[in-house]
C-alpha cells in the first residue's frame, strides 16, 4: 500500500462486458483499496446513486464503444457533474476504443484503452503519475550464435567438410579479384583524411569498376533515375527521426524465451523510406532488419558514394546510405547487410563492418548457382569476405535460396555446410539459413502435398542432427504460400513462425502480407499485419509444440544421406569450384545455372 | 458579458464554426483580448468520434488559450505559458497560455464546473481577457452552468426533420428560461448543499442527497415532506423520471408548492427536452412552480443546415443539407431569440449581442 486507502466503485456501463474491471478490481484489492464492483447493465442514475451512497473516491467505468456510446458516456459524465460528484470523485473510463483524446472529449479524468495495465489504473486511483515502462529499454540485442559451439554430431560429414574447406582455402591462395582490390582501396580510404591521397585512391578504385560506376568517379554521374538525397531531405529525415524516436514504444513479439528473433527485409530504394519502414517494424516488434540491395549492384563492379535514392530495385549500398540507416536503428535492433551473391561481396562486408552492422550474409553456392555470379569469382571473393566478417566479429548466415530455383534441399544444404565449415576455419560464426517455405522441389516431389509441417521440420531435424549451430529460417518463411489476400498471407506467415518456434530455431525472416503480390512497393500496414500475426501466434502456442508426422523423420534421414552423397561427390571431384561448374551442388536440370558475372576476373598475384 | 459558452446539440451542428466566427470577429478589433477554452477536445483535424474532418480553431497573437499541456505544440500557433494550473485532464495538466504567433490551436481544457470557473477567472483576472469563449462537448452541458450566457448551436446533424428540430430547440430554450426564484428563496437556499424541504415559517429539513435522480431517493424524501412543506430545493441534478415520481407523491399539495433548482442545466441533463417540458407543463397545470436560483441566459441560437448523410453502399458519409430558408424561418418563428446561420450571416449579430 503506497498511498492513502481509496474507495473505488467499478461500474460496467455496458450490457455485458466487465472482465477488464474484474482484473482491475483484483489489482486494487491487492493494493489494499476498498472496491465495489457493480453488475453490468446498471443505469447511469443507479451508478451515480451507488457512488453517493458509498461515498466513493473514484469511479471506474468500462464500456466497449459502439453505436451512440459516445453520447451515453458524455451524458453519464454530465449527470455525474450535475449531481455534484465531479468535484470530489475522480472518474475514469476504460474500453477497447478509448484513447486519452476521446476521454478528454467525453469529460472523463482519464481514459484507458487497449494495452492499459492494471498498474496504470491503480496509479490513477492513487493519484500518482503513472510512469510507463520503457519497453525500448527492456528490448536487448540478441546474439543468436551465442549458445552454439559448432561441434559436429555427424563425424562423417565433418570429415568431408574439412577436406572440402581445406581445398577451398588452398585454392584461393595467391588469387585476387577486382572486388578484393576495391575492398583494400576502400579500407585505405577509411584510414586517410588527406584529400590528395583520397583523390588518388578514388582514381585507383575507379580503375577496378565497371563503366557505370567509373562515370560517377569521373564526373559524379549516377545510373538513370537514381539521385543524391538533397540537404532539405536529409534535414527532414533528421527531424522525422527525432519525432519518431521520442514516441517509440516498441512491442515485443516473443511470448516465451525460446521464440525466435524476427527479422524483416527492407529495400525500397530510398534510404528515407527504408528508415520509415524500419521504424514502423521496430514499433510493431521486429527484432532485426535485413538490407536488400539492388540486383544490378550485385552484377556491377564497384560502389557509388553518397546518400543515393530513387533506385527501383533495392537500396543502393554506399557507406553514407548504410550510416543513415545505422543511426536510425534502435539500439536493440539487429541489422544485417547482405553480401552473399554479387561482385562486391568483400567490400560489402567491409562497409557493413565499418558502419557497425551486426550480421552479414555470404553463400558461395547460392550466389553462384542462383545469384548469377561466376563460381570461381565468388569463391575467391567469399573467402576474403568471410575474413572481414571474422575481423569485425559479424556472424553471417548461409542462405539456401537456390532451393527456390529448384535445387533439392540436400544439395543446397551441402553447399551451405561447406561455407559454414569454411567460415569456422576462417574464425567466423556462421548461421545456417534453411529455406522454410513451399519450394519448387517439394511442389514437384510432393512432400508438402498433405501439410507444410513435415518437410520444413525434416530440414531442421536434419541440420540439428549434423551439428550444433544456430538456425535462422528464411527467407522469408512461408514464401510461395502467400496470396494477394493479406489475411491469408498473415496467417500463413504466423503458422510458419509457430512451426519454426516449435522446432526451437533461433531466428526467422518474415515477409509483409503484401510482399508476394504488391506489384510495387510494399506497404507499412502490410508489414504490421504479419508482425501482429506472428506475435499472436507466439502467444497462442507458448511452450506447446506442433507435432509433425513420422514423414519428417524419414525425410530428415533422406536429407542427411543426400548431403553425405553430395559432399562425397565434391570430395571425389577434387575441386569445389569445379564441382559448382559441374552441377554437383545443383545442376542445370535442377534449375541451377553457374553465374557468369565476373567470369574470368580472378587473377593470380 | 464576459464568459460565453457555446453548446452544440450534436456533432456537426456548428459549435466550433460559431466559435471560429466569433474569434475571427474579435481578431478584427485589436482592443478585445479573447480567451478560449473547451470542456471537451476541439481544434483537431479529424473528429475523435465520427472520424470526419472538423473546422479548426485559429487564434491571433495576444489572445489567450487554456488547454492541456500535451497539446501546446499540436497546432501551428506559438504559445507562451502564463499560468500552469494544478487541474488535470486525460491529456495532462491545464495551462493558460498567450498566443505569441498567430496560428491554429487544439484545445482540451478543464471539464468540470469548479475547475472551469477557476480557469476562466484566471483568464479574466490574471491574463486580462475581456471575453472568454467556452467550447462545449458532445452531450455535455453541465459545466456550462458557470458561463454568463449560452449560444446554442443546432442543426440538421441533430435531426434533419426541420419541424422536430425546431420543436426540440424551443424546448431547450424554454427549459433554460425557467423563472428565477424570488429573493427570499434565493437567500434561504444559497447556503444549502443538499436537498432541503422549506416549510411554513421558514423551518428547513435537509436530506442527505443533493441530487434527485433515483426512485429510492424520492421515496425517502417523501418521509420529510409534511403538510407544512412549501418548497423543495434540489441543489444538484434532477432526473425527469424522479421529478415525475415527486409529482405523484405531492399530488394535490403541488398547488402553490415550489420546486427550486440551482440552475436549469441541472434538469436539462436528465432526459430529452420534450419529456422535461411535458413534466414542467404538468407542474404548471397543477398550479405548482418550478424555478431556479441562477439563470443561464440563452443569447442566440445558431443553425446549420448541413448534415453528414451515411451512404450504406459506400460506407462513407456524404454532405447533405436541409432547406436553409425553411429552417431559419421556422426556427425564428418558434423562438424569441436571434437565430443566426453563421456561415451565411457571419458572427456580427452575435458580437453585438455580446456587447462588443
């Protein structure tokens, strides 16, 4: 009991509902106050008479707003006022549609809407100022690799991976690429503050770039449609962020400790718009955000500089753009800058590390079989990139989206595990990212004919049986199960999130409810859809589990056997790079085409 | 007349438009310093209840506003706090501020009579306002009892049936125009805080309730009404059904008996004006009297022919209008008060009535 004992009348001015008042009554009773709870359906006159007869200090009214209810509540307050109650009795109103502005309009002393805590109502009764919990402060950044030691349970697979990874490290020795050289020059630029030296370094940098980027370093020209943000726009962004940060009260999606962290993906092409999407998602509970760069950027040698906007296919990577985004993030938000598939892989990881990203994304197999980059080029670049990731202590995920091209899971997983082992050997902390959705392979082979659970579960069971490593389901979960119906898409996302949580994975990436069918930029409201749906699903299941059928164990064994077979074939082949060209990790018939971007650019030093 | 309330009979009847028009008139005269407050929430862009776009409130430099502290930057006007009160609203403490740069304001001021009185007095005495406008709120008129005059804003949004609307407005004005009690009663009642029976010879029996709002209260009151009773004074609310019950109890004794109320608003809050007037007529027919200690004069009625018509097929409201000429003529015929269509006639007539 922190203040003087109060007498409180709780009255549902409602034909039926009084559950909120019952909860508040319990809180007030525990806090030592006297409470009187009236049954539902009393008239305003009866409630006011009860308040007078019991000489109460506070009246708490509950009402679910509906037709004419604003008028009813206004009249109630008017009658209370005319009855002489208002000068000595405080009156609060609670209900689903109540906001402070509406409470003021209706003449109440306080309004309690959805999300009101019992503590808030008690503070009102006791006349204390309610200090809302800073939910942003409660949110902490999670390292999803923290609890993993990467020990292999499957020793056979470990041995095969060791052989392949050692071969890759040996292969790249004495080799370089324009991507690696640019990263080295960029690093020198970071270290220099001498204008003349910087000019010289930019010249050297441009020499390793494609013409479209060379033009920028020669005369500032940018790719068509793109432009630099103006100083007015940057100022507007600053003031927007100040306002948003001041009112940020982020939701927390997780209901139990083992619910995975939830990532969203952004890449509107405009850093300002990206930040608006990020802040919206942070407010609605997203734990992490993934930067999507344009596909032309992955196929083009070299990066621009400056605050570049108006790209139509992802957000252009520059140090300045990344810095804008980094500075906008909540301290708890995990931030990933992807470097997995293009000609700027080493420099992307360098920039991400310099700006302060938490995570990056590297996968040679996906990048060269589904992402369009030459296998040899990406192998050499990826080793350099992984070394940067290790240096900046940035875990990287190894995505297996080549499954979306049609590569079977076991082959995609073999590629993922090779890069994982490579990462471990180079001192980095890799994260497994299995596809957690409806992929072409299962459409053809029928593993999801009955349900979406068994085959997704089989993948997780398989990976967990091989090694003790973090798993982040992607990307995004439930992809290709969404339709243009936002409710259906949200539900499907939430169900996949629940399954991922039930399988105790560490992270998930989710799409907005309109991502698959937006026909253009996705909307902030549709992002809220899937975040809210995921939060509800986590709340619904808690520690309860989703139980797959026996098929999941059968398919898990088949996946592990397939991985072993694939790795054996790579070892037998002798060269990992050659195995990629030959289709051992995904063939042309399966939809995997060795990329051509950067072919012939690897040089011996 | 310094404290003017504007009460609307429903949303979209022109309450805020009337206030805005008055503010515009005042702004033309640099000599008049006006204060503005609201017993609800006004000046926002979108209505909190209907979601419809609302007229905004514009204040000129030098004028004064009393609003919740969290709304100080909600409009475009630059405000300087001159007084921080200890009065709380759901949107924070009420402050009194002077306008330093012309602009829009969002107003949520004190919402109880006592607090409204304190704020308005401060605005006049300390901030030097010559006139204070009090913006009303949906279905809430009780705090308006502290004003010195009331402008009623009504219109088709309340009822698009012109005949019914006119009749209701006349009833409201009739209730607010209840006769003032004789001085002797005023003197006796001025110190009484609860329901009291005034007997022959000046003997007074008091009763624990101050409002007559429930049958049980009337039943208890019956015990202290003897043949010597000449009047009953009710300082707080009187509900129309409870008043009907009292009439039954008094029966033939009502002849020559006086029912005294503190002010007419205490009766107006209880039921539809039509039912209240029916009860008043019954009292008068039985040769009884119903009087008030303090009148709240109605200064004028403003009318608005606009109403939002709901389109079921599109799930939106569309603007609709009743015949403005008919509405004004019928309203004027029924009332002995100025009837003004603010959008058409402007607020000059109102300013004259207010003595500016």
